[in-house]
């Protein structure tokens, strides 16, 4: 069938015919810009045309609205070669006029008047303007359509010169054709629309409508608009479906019965048809079955998609096409042979696949995404057919089935053999993928061969399945690929080649387990068990049986059956295993498939001491349907790499009784309370917030991790806790595992291993942060702890014992040995006990360490007491306590320091010749009571008189407070200082602490009195005695008198005045000799410098040794007297100084 | 509607139900395989986060079933299998089914006692889904 736009001609027909071939050949040579209506994009179109002599008949149809755009003439040309105006006026004008009238009467305005010039008019220049025939024609007809009147030099006569004008002509024809199409398409579309409106009217025939709209599609196709052509087909497709599915049983649709013919033939689609319209004719002429009609529609759509280079779309549409057609066949209840539709589907699928395979590059994933399910479908359909025809493995076709094959084979039909490649060659982008390969057999042929014999069937099935899998894998649809693998595996099983099936099943199983599709994975396990049993792989069979029996999704009956199988097989395993050397680690199983580790808890007190036993409680859920005995259960632990702090935290977590809950809550959101306060502290809002860092997502991702079906890695089992011969009941079991702690360190549990016979169930990863524990050894130590200690009162001190990893005997004790003056005792806990005697203090104390455990830290309170030092010493008491501990042979000496509670000093005071002793008690850190102060002097002739008030009440003394006691010393006159240069005086006082006022301790202090005799007496007197005036010189009389005989003869006196108060006029110091003299008077001039009561200038008296003759002691020396030997009787006298007279004035 | 599946972000099934017990396994296999297409479609959609459409449309069809998909923003997938014979069911209605399913799911996981990622055992959810399923059977 040819589709070429029709151009009619009238007028000088022979002339046109002479030009016809030239014009028709010229039209397709170039494209023409097509400006389309309704803002559709302009397009450059290459046109073809055919010519017919003008005929009214099609116009009649056009007028009646019963026309086809395909057959409708698109341009009408009137040809004339009249060059003579007169002739034109006489005849041609009327001819044209008549012709145009006809056209107008049919409402056609697509015309053109062509004037062929045989004479070159331009040569003769004697023309008047507007006198040529062309001008006349334009004047007569082309007032509005100037461009529709055109002249051309006859190319037959003016070969050279005509080219330009001929080119213009052809261009004009193209342009007018397209203009005509613009108009006609709109008109035709309107016509189609109105036809469609009537689709529910009686007598409406879909087939007519179909051709009508298809004509438009064909025109679009011709005009290089495949997508718009496709739209027409898609509309027809949808409309047809609508009819079938929704209004199918309406009586009005009589035409439907045409499609209801039984499916005696079920040819598939053929995308390599030479005559694209073979079927179109058939539809028009004889009518076709639904299947054929559908095939035709799809073929057309596919062809258009191919021309617009959208091969993936063909594949995408195929399944929809197949399935919807199947539904339609079912819906209108077409009779067909069993298997016929499978054949049809199969052939269609393969046809499209062959096209895609040839056309597409392997990296064009989009196409293969659609191809993969088609391969799968082809595979499934072939299987169905195989089942129908007895071609499955292990079957032999019965005669009935052979009959079916014959019937189906005839229904499949043949693809016309030599028509191949034609269709493909039309499209340049298609190419032969591998030239060496034999030309592919047509789909129909392949199917027929497959139905022909079991071997061919198997071969094709396996090929298709592999192709489906590889295509799915190619487009990374792994799950789908595995699903095909399941079918393939089953097929291999029925082929009795279970070893080939195992691979597919394990792949599927891995995929399903990785994503926790338990129900499906347990099904796959059943398949696997079947395979292994057939293969006689007892180890794999045992493992699979074990897994199956633990699948909670399966029925109990199935589970117990496989459990029994497992036990049975396990017994025989030992012998078979040793017989056949299987691959390494083949006896490993995934523990998680059979047991669920719920909790691991270290029972020991932490930390665990080296050489002790580690006790671990393992809580594990057995998934077996019945109880089972595990020979050993081992839990290995490895040295921990993470910091200790985290580890300890973990231990503490698991130590709490709510440990499992804590673990569960790890996946809970950490929601916190948030309270927002206003400035005045009133609550503004309360909310909960989940401040969760993104890194810690609550949901575990497993999709990316490929879970292994059997673990190949056994952890480091050099350190492990274990239990032997444990009966594990279904459900939760608590097992105590034990091991000796050999190596020191921080350990973490890594892997659990349950052994049954020769099988080892190894855990992949512990499901929670594995608890850590510490095995350690730590030295014991003891120390004394005290603050500043005060001598003389009971002081607390504590003995801190840190047990470390030392294991204490029950009667362990620490001996404390004190240095001199230091005593200890154990402190009593209760304060109510009566105060104990100081005698309970011992210098050697044994502290029992009762029930002392390793790593215990114990603090034992002690009390310590030391004597108060008798004299004031600059240094603190330095004492020590030596500890001897059970874990050490050497004594540990701890220095200990005391500060005195108080200190006593004494001073000697003089009043003339009377002497007084002042004892000053200075309080230091302690708060004490003082009582019963006494002085004692054993020196004969020395008496001490107590001048303190009687009776004495206890006096409190505390820090920075001083208590003074006063005594007079009376030395018998005979006993001169010569005889008694030192008088020893003992001061004794009792003291008690405020907390224990009844316990009085003694404090003693010895003083040495020297220089206690007054030797000289000083007297100073100012004259005038009364009323000293400021800045008036006064006379100061100084009298030095000897009180006691003494060896000091030369004395030096110095006036030590305050320079602001007194000025000494003249000498302020001098030396006097007391040899043979009892007293000396010296007069000095002093002047007061200030008013008021001024202290008398003080005088210092010193021993003077004049410098000798020798060089060594040429200088005089001055030695001060000790305070007891000189008495200044006027020391504290004051002088009243008044302002001077002059100043008053 | 013959099968409804709620599948977690790690592709583990959280809820599966079917009205056709005989074909349950087969349907499960197909639903599992449909995850391939879900992943494919999500991968394509990754480039344009703004116009993110939760409804994924038809994932694939077999002779007897049509499998539709929907993925929430938290990557939880809903997969619904519909009998091919049910031609009256339109795309819009499928969308509506998913919308309802999404609402039901959201209600179910809003339960403070529900731990995200675990399978949905809520009876109320189950009842509602069964109702949804029978309503469109």
C-alpha cells in the first residue's frame, strides 16, 4: 500500500503529464518548512506526491463527510500553456473559472494555476505591463491568492533557463500542499471527533472508525510526525479496550461480534514484517480475530516507536499489551485452544526481546529494565507450555499431549522467512550485534522446536532462565534475579541435578535472610534440605535440618520432623565426616539461626582477681522445638581495645537487675523533658524533646550488609568461659559458664560457640554491647591519715588499708609500733562509752583485719596521744609509727608530727630588790582547761611565794589567749648569786580538754633562773621638777647606785630618748666608774620638744670594758646587763610639759 | 486488593497480610522482588528532593496481579498487590488506598509503646488494614 498525497491536474493534461515525472521526482528532493496551526512547532518536512487527473468523485465524498484524508486530493492544479492573451480570454479563462467553481462548490480552496511558458516572453521587450497571460490570470483569479498563480518555463524546452523557475514551482507546490494539510487535518480531526461522539449509536462500526483515524495516523507518519501518529493509535487502543471491558455486552455494539471469532490461529506479533499493511487489508477485507487486531495495533505502535527511536518504550509497553489483551480475550470469552495464549505471549515476548537485543547497547539500562521481566515471562510461558505438553523433566508426552503440540504448532504460524531484516534495515540505528553468530531463529520457530522435544525444551528453558537472571542482575534487580533463580533451582531439582540448584537456593536464601523475610527464607531452607538430601551431602543436610527446625514461621509438625532428621543425621555425621574430607569450616553454623543470645552477665564481683574463677551467666533462647544437649558452650573473650571507662560502664549496666531492658531501650528514642522558664521563674512551657544525634540511628541497617549463611570466621578461642553437656530447653535457658582468670587485663566477650557433635554454632556478632570485665592484680597498701596533730591531747588518726588483690587470712592484723612518747589505741565508735583511762593507750598496737576481702578499702579509726613537750622548742615533735602488714615483711615507718597544745614561758621581774617570776601560758591550737598550777624549787634557800588568787578555778585557754601566774622569789641573803648562779624552777599544771574535763593530765615545765640579783639601781630626776616648758632646757639628774656588791666597775650610761620628744643638750652618754663608790650622780641637759605628759627619757646602763693597750683589744667594749641586774626606779615616770611662755605670747 | 505489605527502611517486612492464603507465599516472593523496583524508583527520585512524590505508581505487573508501591519520607515502603481482573480500580483509587494506609501506619507508630523498626502487631492497625483490603477487593 502506497501512501502518497494526491495532486490532481486539469486543463492541459498532456502538458502536465509531460512534466509530471519531473515534478514528482523533484518534490522529495528537498524539505519544506511547515508552519503548523495552533502554535505547534514548525517542522521541516520532506514530501512525496502522486498525481491524478481531476475527478469529482472524491470531492463528493468530501462534501458528504465521508472522506479519508489519505485519499483526499491535497492540491488541485490547473495547467495551461496559453501564451496569447486573446486565446486566454476566449477559452482558458472560462475553463479556469468553471474549474474553480467546481472546487468552491465542494468547499475546496487548495488549488493552483500553472502557466507553462514555452516561449521566452522576457526576450521580447515590446510588452506593455500587465499584458501577459500570467498577469491576466492573476488579475482574474488571484486577487487574494497571488501565490496560487505561477508560471514556469517549460523545462523540456529551456533546459538551462528553466531551473530557477522550476525550483520555484516545486517549492510552491510543497508549500501549498502543507498549507492544504493544515486546513485538512483540522477538518479531518473534527470529522473524527464527530464520528466518535456517535460511537454509542446504532450501526456505528468500530472498524470504520478505526480506519478513519488510522488514516490520520498514516498521514502524520508520512509527514514525519511519528509521535502524533502514535497518539492516534493510542487513542484507538484505549477506545477499543473501553469497548471490550466496559460496554462489551451492549447490544448496540454489533460490530464487536466481528472480533469474536475463535482463535484458531495465534500468531505472535511480527516486528519484521515486509508489508506493514498486510493485516490492515485483512482487517478491511475479511475481518480478523481480536488477537490479530491487537497484534496489528501493537505492531504499528512498535513501528512508530522505533522510528522515533524509543525502543525501550516498546519493551515497556509489551507486558501491558499482553496482559490487557489476555484480559480482553477472557472478557469476551473467546474460544481458544489450551496453551494457545501462552504460545502467543511467548512469541510476542521473544520478538520484542530480539528487537531490543539487536538495537540496544548493553549499557542502556532503561531498556533492559523492561527486558528483564519479559525474559522472565517468556520463561514462565514456556514452562506452562512444557507442563501442558508433557515436556517437563521426568515426563514423556502422551499421545494426547503430542496432539496438543501439533495443534499448537500449527496455530503458532510461521514468520515469513525472507521478510526478515527488511524491517530492521529501514532503521539505521539497528545493527547486527555479532556477525559471526548464526542468524537468530524466529520466535515462532524457536517455540516450535522447543515443543518438539524434551531436550530442546529444556535447553530453551534453561537459556531463558539464565537470560532472565543475567538481565535482572544487569539492571541490579537482584531480588528479582533471585526469584527467577528459585524457579531455575526447582527446574534443576526436577532435572535431578540438585547440585546445580543449590547455588540458586543459597543465593535466594542469603538475600531473604539479609532482609529478614523469615517466612520466605524458611521455605527456601526446605528446598535446600531437599537438595542436600538428594545430593547425599549429610553435613549440609544436617545443618539445614537444624535451621529448619528453628524456623518459628513453619508449622510445628514440619519443625519436629526436621528436628528428628537433624538428630538422626547428627549421629551419623561423625563417621561420615571423618570419611569424606569436606572443605574447611564446613561444620560451622550460624548461631543466630538457632539460638538467640539474650544476656551475658559476669557474676563475679568486680574486678576479678587473677587466678580466681570467672563466672558468667549466659541467657540464651533456644529456637529448637525440643530440648537438645550441647556438648560444650564456649564464650570467648578478647583483650579489649576500647578505653577502660567505657568498659566499666558496661559492667555496671549489666550488673543492674534491669539489664535486658536497658539493652532494649538502646533502640528507643532518648526523649528528654524540657522546661522553659520565664524571667520571673514562672514556667513558660513544658515539652519533650528528642535530641538525637544523627549518627546514632535507632534502626539498624542491614540492607547493605551481606549476611553470611555460614560463618567462616572463628574468633580467637584462646580465652573462653565454658560449660559442658548442657541440656538446652526450648525457650530461655540460663547457663553458667566458668573459667579460670589467667591473664590480667580488660576483657570483652566476643563470640559464642555451641558445639553439638561435630557441628559448631558460631555467633556472628553479639547482639548487644558485649559486657566487659577486668581481671587484675593489685598490691595491698596501708597508710596513716591525719591532720595537724596536737601534742598532749587525744588525737584521731586513721589507718587506711587498701586490700588490693591480696587474699587475706581470716586472722590478719597490722601491728603498729610507736616511737618514744607516743601511744596508740583503737578508737571506739560510740560516743556514749565512758571516757577511758589514758592507760589504754599502748605503744604497740595490733589492729585486727577481720573478714578483710580483696580490694576492700577499710579505714580504721585510731587515737594517738603524745606527751606535751616540757619546754618550748622551735622544732615540732618528730615522731614515727612503724607498721608491719601481713603482705609485707618489711616494716613501714611513717613519720608523724605534733604541735604543742600550749606553751609556757617565764619572765623575771624586779621591783627594787624584790624579784618576781611570771609564768605565761600561751594557748595554741587546743582549747583546754587549766588547773592546779604549782611551782617547785628544790634549791635550798630559795623560796617561791605563790601570789595567785586562791582557790583556783579551772581556767580556759585557747588559741591566742595567755594565762599568767605570778610568784615571788625570795633568795636567802647569804645565798648570793655566786653560790647559786642558776636556780631551777619547776612549773607544773594540770590540764584537761573541754570534751573530757574529768581527765586531767599534767604539764610540767622547768625554768632556769639566772642573774636574779639586782646590782644597780637607776634614778632619774628632772629639774625644775614641776612645769617643764616646751623648748626650755631642763636639768636631768641621773643617779646610779650600787645595790649589791659586784665586780662590774666601769659602767656606761646612755640616754635613749625619742628624738621627737626630747633633745639631749650635750653628751647623751658617758662612762662612770663605780669602783669604791656606792653611787654616782650625773647631770644632763635635756629639752622637751613636745607638750603633754612625756615619758622620762630612758637610760641604758651597760658594762663597759675600756680598750687595752694591745692591738687586739684596742676598742672599748660595751655589754648590756641582763634585765634582772639593773633596776630603773623611775622608768615609767612622766613629765608634764607645758607650752613655753614665748609661744603663749 | 489481595496483599498489603509494610516494609521497613531496612527492607525487612514489618507487616504482611493477604486475603488470598493459597497464594500467600507466591505473593510474598513477588512483593519482595518488587523492592527492586522501589529502590530503582527511589534512586531516580533522589535528585529532586522538592517534588518528592511518595506514591511510586505501578511497580510491575504480572499476568494476574498489579503491584503498586508507596514510600514514606522515612523510607518505609507500602506495597499493595491488586488483582489484574479488577479493571474498575483506577489510579486515583490506588493513591487513595495508599493515603489511607499511610494514615493508618502513622497512627500505629505514634503509639509511644511502639519501637520504631519493629514489626507492627497492633490489632487496631490490622483490623483497619483488613477493612481497607476488603473494601477494595
